[in-house]
C-alpha cells in the first residue's frame, strides 16, 4: 500500500469546543450557511452528542446509532438530538463532516505527497489512495448517511474534493477538460462502488489502489510509477 500511512482505522477525535480552527485554510465542508453560529454551550452539547454517536459506532456499528440511543448515551433528552441534527441522516452527516475536515486538512496542509510540496501527479495519486482507504474504513457510515444522488453530488464536502482534483489536473494536463475529468476520477471512489468491489466482488484493497494509480496514468497520459 503506497499511502496507507495516512489512514486511520477510526474517526479522528473531536476537538474540544474552545479549540481554534483555521477555517481560512479549508474549503467549506461544514453546516449549511443558514445555520447560525453555535453558542459555547450549544457547541459543547453538539460535540458531546457526536462523541456519543462515535462511541456507539465503535461498539455496535452504524446500526446501533439511533436518535434514542445517542440521547441515552449522552444523557440528554431525545428532543435535544432531533433539534440539533434533524434526523438520523443529519446526525450521520455531522459525523462525516468532522472526518471530511480532517481529510481536507491533510491534502491542503499535510505532509507530501498528499499535502503541498510534491509534484501534482504524485499528489493526485496520493489523494485517491487516501480517499480510497478512508472511505473503505468508514464504508458503513458513508452508505448509511448517503442522501439521494443529486443532493449527494452537490454536497460541499464533495465539491471540495472535486475542486482539489480539478486544480491538480490543471497543473498536469492544462489543455484537458479538467472539471469533467475530475468528476470521472472521483466516480471511481464512490462509496457504493467501493462497497461493490470489496464486499460483493471480493477485491482486495491493494487491487483498488493499483487500479487508481493506473487510472490516473491513463487519464493524464503519464507513465505509472515503477
């Protein structure tokens, strides 16, 4: 595995509410713009609920995450969970939002080849492998939280990934339709596709990793690494 060092087997820890967050370095992947800024106590309650949900996933899998179970684990009323997240999908999306921010921080400011400092072709290869392994590790959560396709493909987190891939492609193949090619590349990393390949077809992750490297080479007209 070329870049498995970037992967973690669990959701990253949630920062405490008072921890500063350098949003200027990140693309927008958080709550919808109409959601007001949270008060300090509301932010603490939100983090507490997400931590409870993460514990439930670790102990019982995604099926164990219900609004009632999260409320009980966080020792709050069920109405509090519904007011904060709307429904179960909203709760799961909030869990993924934290993971999305961590991934984005890695490719925007982490060490190369995933982060800045490496040639764009190396970064594109590393990016796909990083996404592939992160998605594979959180596959049940990703599938449970998926909305219908038109909403999912326009989600800010997906837009952030597409923007990054488009930027790298413009440095590698500036005369190509990089926006369209970025969507083609990201389609191979769709969680439903990864689920089909790994769990229904029994493909090992090493094969998917090699497939991404080969796909990048063919799309960009470059030689794969030896």
